């Protein structure tokens, strides 16, 4: 079958923010929005309707318009981006200075008699560019050469043996190059495959080989969005387009434990008591489908849970919330018993009923292996998350918002909740893949996510269980699954593992104010909580290829142990002064350093001048300030939890200055600098801490 291509330009219709370019066999709509995002759509496709957009399409930029370009082409020049279209339909996205970030060749269509037209588009990026996005595997968050499946809920490598599926598949790419960063989103929910090939720079007089991306989709529309700038600017634009991330309740950043099996109310109390007796923080208990009546969603087995609302109130008084599973439905008429999404009819009312039973949140278990239609795949999961968020929000107690966790979803999922990445692949490769998934989701606008910390026979290694726990303690979602056959907790591994778990969970509890602050900032700016090392300096090529460490906000660098038997590891530090938080030792970056990583902890570094809100011994918030280098300054933001589940209070801005051995911390207000109203502890002076 012969492919259809656009042909040559025949007519142009300028309009606000761009216009329509008509070719011999198709037409292209270009629109530059006021937020700097660029929309492109072929064959009459417009930006609406769209499940991804948070509302109506942004208004066009009135200062941008189509104008003639060289060689019969056209272009749109805007403040942050230039879009050029050749006379044959190739589309280039350029920086304001005219440097090419991406070049999309004219698309090709293959018409079908019994369905929509399949289409394909090839793209080129600079030779030094690196691809990032959902679908990261055990190799790391960077999307390496290969084919990645996008549709029918099947994410990850298309090839056999490429690892476990990523939790959320959507055609989003974040591309980082020397020339700049850009994000591409193809707003198309059909099944498809993207094939990536990184470029290579020529040595000496050799020629560069551009990086390539080939996208093949099983149906239309042929449309998408592109946005350019620094990583922070790109994610801010993406959030303004697809919606600000929902703000999880403060308790959601604590320790969650999954209680599976068929035990009833007494069994839940036993698990809670086991954590309390061993001084293990616990903030939520997730009930698996064993508590459901016949394992049907939105039901409760009254024989095992006869007084569920009373149990929920009892636990809430102890600071513990109950979260219910929502499993996939099973089609009775299908002999294969394939799982599908629960019926969305009256879903909001059903979720409101969950809240009335005492549940503070839900987790959806339908993952990426369940076929739900050629076009729908993750869009149904997005609709389910919306119903859950709106239904729970109408009934949860005032003073906190609901928690919605999904195993599948589509662009815009962050508006309603986060992603639990499941158990992931077994073994040490699965540990690395878990980190890649959280980083990739954050770069695609989903800041709240995390893997399950599993143990027992699933991994067969107490060391791996401890390293999983230590990594999860610094990720947005910390969720453990019953470690052994009794289903109690980490104490089933013995006293040594229990001690290490207590340290990890204790450090997580101490950092809760910092996690709450990062969540508020993510809602306001779209910036991920967990960030790759290159986030503040994407021009640093060495940082682009570093995938075994990450930044938690802009203050902490975490270097998890990802290999068995390791008690030391090499860490690449970005530019600036960094403190080892365990030893207080100072390091100057950029550098590679070899540090201790005993089984009881993983290396964590604090940026000099950082202000980190932490939980004090009395439960209040304190400021942990890391001394800047002599003659340098620092600072940070703190957003306290106001408990209303809304956008939160105003951010508290602090400045840090150092003069000799003295470090001065001030709160910046409209009336000038003031003394901090919170206790302050300065660290990094002479390798020891001290009160200011």
C-alpha cells in the first residue's frame, strides 16, 4: 500500500498565534499559546477535545503569526520559540536564537478500509541529545536505543526480554541537548511504537550523526504539543497545559503498609500494634482485595470487617489512615477472564461511599497488562482516577485531601493523584528500574510516585530488602508489602534488618516537612520532587549520563546502593560544595568521590547553603541549615502544612549568609528580613553541628 504524504504548500491562512498551512494532500495547523507551548495538528486536527488538557486550549499568543520563510517555507517567531515549516511539510522547533532542537519530517499515512489510517513520523534531534520519559528500564532513566510500546496499556521495550512494563505509558519525551531542553507530547491515545536511536558526534573532521525518533501509531489524530526552555520552564509549561499536580495529604508522605490476605479487623490491629511495639512509624494501612466481598470493587466483606467505620476512626485517632484497593473487574462472558476497568457508571458516588466507610484513599490495581480497547488504553484509567478524586474529596474529613494511587494512566493523571509502580522486576535490576520509573514519571509531570518495598520469597535477600527500604525512604511514596508469610513487617527478617528499617523509616519521618514543602512547590511549578542530577545544569554532559543517583528537591543528593555486597560506592557530585550528611565531610564539585555505604545507610549529601525543614523531637518543624562556603550565600523555601488539603499557605523564604565562622539565617518578608520563628540548627561548621 502506498503511503500518503502532505505534498507541497498550496495556500496559507494566517491566524492568531500561527495559522493553517494547506498542502496538496493535507493541512497543518500551528498555534503558539501564550504560555509558550506549540501545538501542531495535521489533517484538520485541533487541540480539542483532549483528555490531557486541564481545561480549554490556552489562548494563542497575539504577538506570534505566520510569516514567509526561505525556500518557500513559513515560520512563526515567538518570544521563547521559533517554528519553521518547509514547503514539503517538515516542521522544525528552534530556540529564539535559531538553533534547531527538533526536526519532524513530513508524516506518512496508510489508509485502511476497515478502520482509521495508520501514520508514521520520523524526527531528528541534535547528536548530543538524550531522551528521557516514562518507560525507563533497569539500565536507567535515559531511554536508550530501541523500540518502546505505547499502546493498550503495554509500556516499555517492544522487544522480548526487555524488562518489566512501566506503570504509565504515554507518548511524552523530554529531550536534553547542549542547545536546550524540549518536551514533546503526541496527544494520541491509540496503540503505537516509538523507536529511538541516540546520535553520535563526529571525531575530528568526522560528521555528526543526528539522534532519531520514529513514531508509528495505529490511528489518529496526528497532533501534539512541544515546549522549550530550561527543564524548570518546560515542566512549568507542561503543568499549565495538563494541570497542576494534586496536593497529597501530609500523611501520604509517611509510611504506608499493604495488608493482603483474608484477615479481618483483628489482623489489621495486630499489624498496627506490631509496628508500634517495635517503634516503626506507620501512617497508612492499605487493604488488599482480601477485604472485599467476593473480591468485587467498592464492597466490604462484613463477616471480616463488621465495624469498618469504627476501625477507621480508631486508627485515625492514632494518626493512621485506611486505604482501599479498587481491583479490575472481570468480564464473566469472557472465558479468558481478562481484566477490565470497573464500570464508570456512578463511579463518583461509589468512591464517596468508600470515604463514608472510613477510607482516606484508594489504590487502583489494574496495570499495564490488561487490554481495554485499541484506542482507550490509559484514558479509562485517567477517568477512573478523576472519579476517585472527586468522589473521595466530597466525603473525606475537612482538613485533608484524598489520596488516589493508580497503576495506569494518561497525560494529566497528576491532576488527581499519583502512581504506585508496583513490585517491579525482581532482583537488583528491579531496584534500579524502580528508581528509573520514578525519575521518568517526574519528568513527565507526575511528581508523586514510588515502588513497593517487597521482601520474603519474592526477592530472597534481606540485604536487597534493606536497600529497597533505604531507597524508598527518599522517594515520594514509601509503601511496604508484607515481608513474610505472617504478613507483619520488616521484623520478620530478624533483629538486624529491623534495626536498619527503623533507621530508614526514622529518617523518612524526620524529613516529612521537606517532602510536604516539595509537594507544594510541585503543585505551584510542576517541578518534580525527585530529579536527575542534570536538572539544574542540563548543559553538563557528564550529569546527563549519571543514572544511579538523584536530587531530592534542590537541597539533597541521594546515592542509593544498587548492587549486592557494596559497602562503598562512587558518587558524581555536581558543581558546588556538598556535605556528607552522615559524616559532615565536605566535598567540592564537580567531582567523583568514593564514599562509605554500609548496610545501615546510603550516602546522602546536602548542598552548601541549603535550608531543609525537618521534624524536631517535639514534632514541630525545625530548620536544618547547611553552612555555605566562606563568603557565599544560600537559602531555601519552606511551605508548612496547613492541613486544609488546598493550595497551602504562603511559602516562607529564608536567606543564609556566612561571615567567618558565623552563619546568619533570616526570614525574608515584605517588611524586610526577620529572625526565624522556627528553631534553627546549623550544620557543616568544622564538621560538626551546633545551635545558631
